[in-house]
C-alpha cells in the first residue's frame, strides 16, 4: 500500500492507493471504504491503464471528488468519474 487517506467529509470514508509494481501489475489500484474499513471497493474507472498510482487525495472543495497521481505522469488525474468499480 502506498497511502491510506482519511475522507474529509465523512468519518467512515477512506481511500487507499495500492502500488503493485513489484508484483508486475501495472494497473492502477485505488480502493475506497465508506463504512470504516469493513468493506472496500476498487474505484479506477476513468484512470489510464498501464500506470500505478502512489497517491490519492479527496478534493477539499467537494464530496465525491478526488485526485490521483499516477507514477508515469507529472500531473494529477481528476478522478471525479471513478465512482464505479472496475470489473475483474
């Protein structure tokens, strides 16, 4: 795990950026919980394939929006549209 970030608007919300580079998995992995960690959902829809994510932050300007920083890009990617899960 790269980082675990607490939600700013709800005590039960947290985000986790999972770095799987050492496992030869070059897909982005961001998990979100809304129930204090009992269950987690992968939220990566809208993020480009082929890059790992080291950082995820909830946007302080609004609920439901966050930013992720893929390791191969120099700028953050808005992940407002990642509300859904990636099917495995």
